[in-house]
């Protein structure tokens, strides 16, 4: 196997130093410890618990910006989806997601030897792919799209048109009656993205170039595209195992 050494000034030394200090920066919000940071325990996600069974049971589900696959795997196991595919632009996160899938399958097979109540089949219908949303082509349609706390990073990387293009893709992939489950980040968190030391703001679109705000998303989806708002979910809980951002559930007409 060939090896290469990093020349001074190519960024590799800085990355190693940042990793050693625990301050390695990202440019897409692709934090490997995202679930633990936000919810306190990486193997759970309270957002899945508030989703109706009808939106996921027996459905073909696409999880956009899946990170390490926590939501993807939970949807597969808890919600009895027909199949679930998680995509993320970060290949390293996808590697971790595949490892989590392997470990979940191994755990279920072990538990299956002890009880007949464990169904391992849902995990056989889970896959992960490292792809940019603009490059993703689906061989078949999907019934439900999950887009949880991802849109901000698409917008900060691709601008206003990047978000609108993503919404149009969602519309084209879903059949009539298909569901889009969207959790947009508030505008305040856009500002925070430029202040957090972990985010490389030099690779983000400046805020003054963004005019399509999160408060405009619902109107755009329901007036300019063929979606209707079915429900707005707000968590009433407190602490790390609750979620503060509203989740909007749309149905394609």
C-alpha cells in the first residue's frame, strides 16, 4: 500500500493539530457526535417517537443528511418501513453509519436466539450512501422523505437556489400522497454557524447573500410547489431528550 507524506502548508498538519486539540472544524455541520451533543444519548432520537406510524409503516423512506444513521436505523426498526436509505455528503459519517448498521444486525441476531420477538428483517432493508443531494438519482420513487436539521447546511453551502432546487427534487421524487418531514433550523442558528469554532465559515455562503429565510419555507412549499401542510409538531418536553425546533409534515398533492 502506497503512503504519502503531507507537505507543510497543505492543511494536513493543521487538521492533525485541530484533532489533537479536539477542535477539528467542519464545513457542512457534519458533526460525528451530533446526536450525543443534541440529545444526550447517541442511540436515541426523540423526533422519531413523535412521527405517526402511517407516515413510515410499509413506506420507502429516504433520510437526507443521515449523519451516523441513528434516525435511519430507528425508523427501520421502530416504524416497520419497507426500506430505508440514508444519505450524507460526508463519507466518514457514512462509514460510521454502516458500522452502526452492522452492529445493530449482529445485536438483533444475537437477541433472536433468545426470543422470537426480535425481527431482524427491517435491518436487511437499510442502506447508506455517501452522496451530495444534487448528484442523487433514485432508481425508484420514495414514499417519505426525512430532512431533519439539514436544510441550513444545504443553504449555507449552495445558497438560496440550492435549497429551492432541493425542494424541487423532493417534489419530483414523491408520488401524490407522499410525505415530506422537514425540520428546518431557525435563522439564529445560521448566525451561530459563523461563530462556532468547529465550523469553517470560509467555505459557507455569507449570510447577507441569503434572502430565502426558514420562515419562508412553508409558504414556498405550499404555494410554489405542490405540497400541503399536514401538521406542525412542537415538543413540549425539556432537557436533552426533547427537541426545540418545530417539525413540519407536508403531503404532496
